[in-house]
C-alpha cells in the first residue's frame, strides 16, 4: 500500500529534510512507484504538485528537495496502486474547496465495497477509493454544517465519526488539512515525532543525510512530523494505535476542549 507524510508547525517551515528521505521510498528503498504528490499551504493558497512517475525518477520531486518551500501544513504521498490505474488524476494528495478554504487529503489503504452516493459539489475525477472517500467526507461535512465552518471541536467530533465509518470498509490511514489543523486517522500504521527546543542533529534512515536543527530553527519553533514509517534513526517516534484519530495544531497533538 501507499505511504503518507505530513507536517504541522507553529511557524512556516520547509520539509526538505523529511521529504528527501520519504521520496526515496518511492522506488528505491521501497516499492511505492505508482506516482506521488505533495501539497503546501501558503496563506490562503496551496502549492500542489503531483506526478504519475515514481518519486525517485521525477524531476518535480528533485525540485521539491532543492526548493525550501515554507509552510505550516504539508501533506505528501507516495503511491502503490490498489484501486485505479497509474495516472495523474489518481495521484494523491487531492484538493477541494469548502467554506472558502482549500482542503487537502491523502490516504493509505484499500477500501472494499465502499460506494457511497455522491451528489452536489464533490465528485471524484479519478477512479480511486481514496478520492471517493475524500469527496464523501467533504459532502457529509457540508451537509452537517451548511455554509459556515464550525469550531474546531465540532469539526473534530464529526470527522471522528465519519472516518470510523469509512474504516469499516478496510484500511483507512488518512491525513486531511484545511491549512489550520491536521486531522489524522490511523487504521494500521502511523508514527509521529515532535521537533522542538532543544533541537538535535537528526539522521535519515533512507539516505546518508543529517541536519542539525539547532542551526536552522529558533527556540520557539515546533514541528510535528507524521509518517507511515519513521524517517530517522536517532529520534523517538510515537506510534499511533489502531483506530486512533488525532488533530495537530501548531506542531502539537491537541485534545478536545
């Protein structure tokens, strides 16, 4: 199946280090070679890059490694196809607009017999179960809350119910963001690490590359990295439990108020 990478921060931060290791899993250190994509929130906008070629062969992936785009919320995906052909329209992450904001979604897993009735604004362009699930989530949120975005706690509660229902159809590891928060559900396997002061030197597991984060951050910076498999060899990664749903804001997992 696919692999996911997310970043949620309290200040705009680049993801070059983490993406460099992650992209190698798209055909070199792992077999996820059926396309890839990444989306960066910048203010009210989104920079969105997808490619149906393997990440290790993609000139666009090389651009991302060399161009330090700064963002507070990033979602990336490398694909190993289970449903839908290898094609650009089937590459994650997917993007839609709702409540005057962009929403970005990516999924790792395989959903069986998941064919919800979709109507109105949200329709899939490609043929994946993932995009179908995204459209269903957007449709149900719009039906529940109408034309006005709800407070975070209400949104969190509704999403928790929706993702649990979808997960009954199979594996549903997913990341969703509107640029303000990162919503993450784990069916089988996800990990996260919080990078904050005092920062240390980190070593990638997929590449001979290290970064001393104390040299490129301030004491107030905080970054949450969420990924399918840990990216570094010398950090303590926290495993999600199966069925766990978390919300990250400003680089930390937050509990309902």
